[in-house]
C-alpha cells in the first residue's frame, strides 16, 4: 500500500514542485530587476509563454493550460491562425468542420457534447466572459485569423484555465478515419500573465485597494446566537474575529474587502456593527437608522452591482453564506441614502462608519452539517495496478470498512441523525482530492443494492453540497444532471446508480449522500458504493482505445478515446455505422480491390513480370489494409499495412506510365529504382495527403517523358554528322524532318487511341472519386476509386501496341545510306 501511495504521489508532486519552482523563479527574476521594470500601476510580468506555429489537422485538438496565481492582475491572450472565415460563412459551416476556440475554468473543455446555443458566433474578445466561472461552464467561439483579449482579475478568478483549439467537433471527431479530406489550419499563441506587486491591490492595473478581513481580535461567543434553533450537542470550531478600527466612506463610495476561506466550512457570517454617521471634518454624529449598507459578495473575483453571488443590505441583516466555497471571497460595501441633514444643517460631506465582525464555522474532524451531526469522511487515494497515470480508486479513512476492495458498504458510514426541516433525511459527506495535472480525468460513481436505493447524490467543487447548492446531482432516472455537458449516466436503475463527471477540476470535491426514509428500520440489505478516477469513461465502451496526451505546456495530461470506424463520441458509445452498414462497407472497401486482377492478368500474359508483381501486391496489400481498418482482421500492424498500401499504389500508377515507353530494360530498371525511393519517402511521410496524387501523376508523366526522350535521342544518334553532311544544309534539314515525321508516325501507330481515351476517362473518374470522399461517404467513393484507378491502368496497358510493322514506302531510308547518296552526288558534280 505504501509503495502504491508513493507511486501515485509522484506525478502530482512532480507537477506541484514544477509549478512552485516556476512561481519562485518568476518572482525571483522579477524582484531582481530594478524598480523601473514595474508597470505604471505596480504590476509586473508573472509569466509569458509563446507557442510556436502548430498544425491542427481535421478532428484534432490542442489544449493550452494557463495558471493564474492569486496575485495576478490580468492575462493577455494573442492567437494568430490562417483560418479565413467571415461572419457570413461561419453560419454556413457545419460544426463537424468548424474550427473553434473554447475556454473553461479548471479543466479542459469538451465541446463535442455542447448545445449549439453555447457556440457564440461573435468574436472572442474582452467582453465575452460573463459568468463563465464554474466547473460546468464553457464557452466556444469560431476560430479567427487574429484574436486578442485581455482578461482582468475583475472578470475571472485565479486558478487554472484551459484554452482548447478544435478543428471540428461532434461524434465523428473521435471516429477512426483512414483518410481525412477536411482542411487543416495552423496557429501560434502568446500568453502573458501580469501580477500585482502587493496582495492588497486589485484590478487590471492594481490601482484598487483591498482591505483584508484580518483576525485582529477574538472574543467569546454564544453558539446559540450564531446558529439560532440548533441543537448543539457537539463542540463547534468557530473562528470569530472583529476589527479594531472603523471604516468610513461616503454616499456612493464603494469599499472592497477580501477574506480567505482555507478549508471546507459550514457557514460564513459577516456583520456590520457600530454603524454611525460622521460629518467630516467634524465629529458630530447623527441618527444611523437611515443609512443603507448595500453589499455585493462574489467568490474568486471582484463583485459589482451587475455581477455578484450574494447581495443585500448589511444594515438590516448580516451577510450569511452557508457552506461557502474554498478560496478568496470579495465583499463590496456601498453606502446609500445617507442623511444630508444633521442638526438642521445640510452637509454634503456625510460619511457612514462601521466595524466588521466575521465568523466562520468549522465542524470537528469527521463531522459536518450546521449542527455538526452529519458524518464526513476523507477518501484515501489508492493507485490502480497496471494503469495509466492518475487512475485510482478511493476508500474512506475509517476503521468501519475493509480496505481490501474498491467497493465499500454505506450503512456503517451513514449518518443516523438529521438536522433539517425534513425529519426523514440525513446527509453523509465524502471528500476526495484531484491532484494537480489530473484535470483531464473523470470521476466515476457507482452504487448498487439488492433493493431500491434510498440515496440521492450531490457533488460540489470546493464546498459542501446541499439541496440549494451543487454542481452535479443524481436523484433518480428522471431527476439528475443529465442535461449537463460534463455529466453522463449509464444504464442507471432503481437498484443501480452509475455516472461519470467528465474532465473534473483539480482540487477538493465533496459528495453529499442524502439518505431518504431514515425512520424505516434498516434491513439486512447493503448498499455498496465505489468512487474512482478513470482516464476514459466506460473504458471507451469497448469500441476504442484510451489515449493520454499532454497539453501544450507539458505540465498537465488529458485523456481521450480513439474509437473504431463504426463508433464515435467522447466515450465511443455512439454507433455511427450500423452492423449491416459495416458489412456492406467492408465488402465494398475490400472487394473493390479485385479490380487489380485486370492489369495484373494483362501484365502476366504479356510476360511483364515486374508489373505483374506490383499490381498483384498492390491489390492484396490494399485489401489487407482495409480489412484491418474496418476491424475485420489485421495481418500486420496498421502502420505497416498503411505504408504498403500507399507505396504499392504509388508504384502501380508510375509503373503503368513507364511501361508505355519502349526503352531498353536497363533504363527501365534505373527509372524503377528512382521511383521506388521517391514513392517510399512519400508513403512513409504524410501518406494520406491529397497532394500525393498530383505528385505521383507528375512522377509517372516525367518517367514517360524521360523514356520518350531516351528513344528520341537514340534515333537521332543514328544519323552520321560527317563533314560533308554538315556542309549540305538543305539536305540535312530534309533528313532531320523526315526522321521527326517518322518518329511522330511511330508514336501514333504505337497506341490504340480508343483505349487511351477510355483510360483517361477512367482516370478522370478516379480523380472525381478522390475529390468527393468525405467522412460519411468515404466507403462509397473510395471503393469506386479502387475500381477506376485499376481499370485506368488496365486500359492504358491495353493501349500499347507491342510490335509496329512499317511498310517499305513508309520507311525512311537509313541515315548512312542517305549520306552515301549525298556524297556520290557531290562527286558527280562538275
């Protein structure tokens, strides 16, 4: 067990140590510079990352992790790409091919299950981020050529943020595809994080003062005053503090305070006491009953009148936050309706003064709830054997259950009492920690029983869940968070609960089990629960392989499913191709390679054994490749079969061109050797790119041209350029013209032009089939491609005439003989 714990701790500790070292050296670097390195508002550069130009292929994704420390002031994001989409064309592009950029708080975005309404057709800009915080929230925008945004600490909270760049989303993104025809795009990014020099400053330029709620004076308290109506049978741990000084500010003048909640707490209460008026600069006091102290509270970021989590009037009732989330809370207090008359004299310098008292309730270890009567368990991490990083299951730290199994019974752990208006319910809480760098994992919750399960499950990040405050929940088959994009349940029944929380956020998660009908006498039936973190939901539904990759920074891992050809979706649970459709696709893609028999048979009959071997091997390798691709049978590894298919296909095309020449075998062997090297390089590097077809056709045409040039140069070399021939210019040009005319006639007689035209027609059909291939219709057009490309090779082979018989009248006299006649004529002249 200790050994497993050490192994599990290593990745998380590794990432934690790296991040702390990075922050330390960043601060050391910044502080070692002179004061003029600070910005005009006491800001400095915390970190700056530049991501080089990266290519995003169709259905591919890239994640960029951005760490924002607690003292950050702003983050600047600049992304440049070669995407060329305007406002009109964006609405016409389907989501399956639309380049997107998404942002999410705490963990990688997963837009495959996004509702279309969450994809904004507007631009990614500063004003795009309203209410995006939270584990469920994600926002996506179409990728643009230039993106520039600056987000401040008034808009987003410190922590981890993820940018996701996608090239098409939807169920087919994870489907296995042999050739993808959609366009790819490239991008480069620069992300710079600015920070405040002091923790008491806030805002984009660190020009707003924050007053921290410090614990300057503790005092005795009466628990019944804090929690009226509670039956306090246990001792609570209450942190209760107040300030020595009074805060004074005038009408409409806001003041911002900050408070750190360091652990899971039950309640936070903030009270404004000793409220009074001050008419500055004198100290005359008046009636304070007419003053309103409006408050706006927000977790993680500065609140405003338009954006807050809690609001009210502190002069009438204190601010009470039940089950507050862990982290920094900001409270803005704004005086309004101050009396302008004191002692019958109008005063425009009226201010209101008050002191602040705050109280934070923490239950003893192992207890939770407002009366601290509910049970709370910290779950211990146990690393799975032979698993990928961060895969683990969790067991409660309690002697009540056995640690020998990943499942544990609930009855020995459940709370027996209840503190709520509902006397038939009680809560039991389980806390687990997701380590740093494991945000790409998924929490898996299972619960089974022999009878109907009388539990409801509520999950919350950073705080205790309740009926009013939760991130995800499962009550029954009709009441759950199934509408959420990061929550999915599988075959849950009354006796079984099975769901995943996808791509969870790093930090502390709390699961509250609400037990129903606790007044019923418990039976001997047991409810068993298991909690685990898995890299891929449902093990990719047995229709794919789970892959693990790193984000662009290399400090965080995420997982994804690579599905087979018939399934897709983030968990490979969506059947894209039916069983019957899969059979027809397999028959078409494999059987269409039988068209290779046509050119192979022709080559064998004409004793062109090299071409016969190439055409036969090409048809067999293509059939084996597609058999492996559709999941029928893999004779060799997929990479080897893909290389053989493309290489031999390239060789078959080029060999057809070379065979049409009539050069000697020595020259053909030389050309075949060069072509084999070039096509092998093309097949081993980016074999599926569309430009390869053009390159192969160009290589084949070049080989044919070289063959003709060799033949033409051989014919010309038969002419003897003697001195007398060179002096007789008219006769020389006449002979050369006759030779060229004879060469053209020979070429015209060498081919059966009906077969040539039919071959080009089949080749044009092959090119059209290649162009029309898509993810949905690939099997149709690629099968047609097999038939037409092999048929075109067969027709071109048939077009060649093996022997050309020239009549005596059409035969040009031998060159030597012509030169002899010319010499004899010269000698006959007087």
